[in-house]
């Protein structure tokens, strides 16, 4: 390339075999193998199973059978059970198809526009993949058919519900993968310009962005539409589920996305006596449908309703950092001048937007009537006014939030409330004191949160709680420490 242009290009291919169990003893639920004609019968009053002609309806196992060594980890009652043997359908290991189109190109360039190393334009693009965490699979070895299930002998009958034991309660399927679960993919891209104004001052301005696809989330296959319970008053929740005989069916699947766009600026100045100061400012937006690995939307069949700020989003961040040697009496004699000279001041200041707040109803409340259980995701509220209170630790106004009407979801978006401003100043004063040749002392006086300003965080966001809207934590008050170190 030209002397003032550098170009880098590359291509990577990654083989990412889905996680699996060597004994083929990790099960999953596949809707394609569920036979509604063999569905369990559920008591509409108790929600318990009264008849289960096919106790493993929809359950699948990987491969074509248990390997010979599986007897060491699979009980014989399961290993030799014809109903369990029928769950093998030559499905791939781990019940997930391996993806081979995981090519990851990347390109980057740097162009010295003037050829004088004063103004440089830089940019780049790269694609990468991430292996799906194994948490979606590990517990699959401890669910049906490797745990007891209700059947005709254990479930009793409709005329003797009093004898129905706990084994007759529909079980949850906590871990099952989408057969086409793909490795999450992210595109990173940037372009920016850097200019040297003087030998001691450099300024740069960059656009930095990313877009992630194939992100995983936790989908409840056995959830129903909003209002299901309201239009079926008195009917037990488990009797209304799409897949009778089961409680929650959690499937890890792709479909969530995330994007980040930012304008980043930085000014660096060096001082002749050795000091340095940096100012940086970032203006950004981070949006996603799932901020965590196992994120579960309040409505599994409308993921887009949970599209909003990521839980780590801070739209504006200002940071100043500095190291400055005090220029007093550096070469003067006199004991007091030597004592007062040679000091260095340093510090970091960070002022940023607060993290977003997700205001919800108490966990287990299901005003939408969509078969949400007590262990599931909390549903969001309606917002009916300005959400912010004024003064003290009461950050949110409780009167601004209302419980949605029965059978409906709240109109408040995910992470839609802005958290309190973060403001922190740390500083240090340091002096090196030579004693003899290579022996010396280093004295440091450090102060954290110099102005003693408490930045609030961790706002109580569950409606109806006694401290709703209040800050439950704040940064530490001003703290000082002194350090004396001998070096030799």
C-alpha cells in the first residue's frame, strides 16, 4: 500500500459444536413431537393431572439410543423403559444442529491524510461469534424422563382427586433448546479522525457502533395470550396451557438483538514538566430485547414489546483524568522549599447518566392473565404521570404508576425510566522523597468522593413495596487514606 495508508484484512472460521452429554441423557421438549390426541387430562379445579396416556408427550432425546456406558449414570428403570427408548429420533447431539456458516471477516485501515502524521483517519469492521453458554443445557439431565412423572397409577382419577399426590402436578421443563439455536453474532464497526494540533495536544473524534443478532432469550412455550385467565374464570392455570401435562416449558432460542451507537471524543494534553490530562465524552444509545443471557420477556410471543435501553446503557459519560507535577521550587535549596516541592496531583472525575430502571409489578402477579407463574418474570406497570419525585431519597413518584387493567399488559417500556445521575471525583497527592541513592520514600494522600456527594443507585422498582421509588444504596461518603512506602 501507499506509505501513508495501512490496510489490514482477515478472515476467521469457527467450528462451534453445540454442548452435549456423552450419555445422551439430557432431554428437551420439541413441539413437533407433541401429540395433542395423547395430551394429559387436567382437572379444571385443581390443575392436577388425572390421566396421562403419554407421560413423555413431546419429550425428545438426542441420538439413536443410550451408549453402552450410559448404564453408569442412567438408572436401569429408565435405561430399559420402552417409553423412554421411544424418545430417540436420531436428533443431533445436544438436540441442536451445528452451524457451519460461522465465517468472521474483518478489515481495518489507517490513513495519514497529510503524510505528516498530523491528521489520521482510522476505521474498521469485524464480525465475531460467541458460544452459547451451557446453562441452557446442564439441568436437562434432571428433568423428565430422568425424574418421576405423573401417570395413570400415580394421578388417580377424576372421582378421587383427594388421593392425588404431588407427583400429579404438571412439571416444568426448565431447559430445552431450539433445534436451530445458533451462536450469537456481533458486528463491530468504527470510523474516526485524530488530529495533532501541537506537539502536546491531540484531539480525536470517533463513531463506534455494533449490532448483535442471534442473541438468546428464554421463551415460555407454554404461555398463553393475555387475558386467558380472565375469560376462563375459576379454571386452573395448568388446565389452560397449550401443552397439557406440563407447567412452564422454557426454550432457549434466538431472536433477540442489540445495537450500540456512539460518538466518542477525547482531548489529550501533555505538559512540558511531565504532566498529562485527558478529557473524554461519550454520547451513545444501547438498545436491546434482552440484556442478560437468560432474559425472559413478559410476553414470550411478543419479544419486540421488550425492546428498550439495555440495563447497562448510560447515554452520556464524561471522564477527566490528570497527573500534574506542581512546579514550585523544583530546583531551589532551603529545607522548607524542599519539603514543599516535588508534589504531584492526580485524579479521575466521572460524571455519567444513571443506569435505567425497570418498574414492575411484584413477581407472580399476573394482571395480563397469561399463565405467568410465581417464579417467572415480573410484568410492567402503566405509567400515568411524570415518574420522577423531587428531593431526598425518594427518586420515583409512586402516583405516576398504576396497575394495568385485568387481562392487559402495562404500557411502560422495558428499562424506560432513567436512573439518577452518577457523579464521582477521586484525587491524590503524592511526593517521592529521596533518602540515599536507591533508597527513598513515597508518600500518598488519597481522597475518594472529594466533594462528599452521594450518587444514588439501586432504586426500589417493585410497585407496592414499602420503599417503592426510594434509593436503597448510594456511593460511599468521602474517604481518605494515607500511604507511606519505602522503596529500595
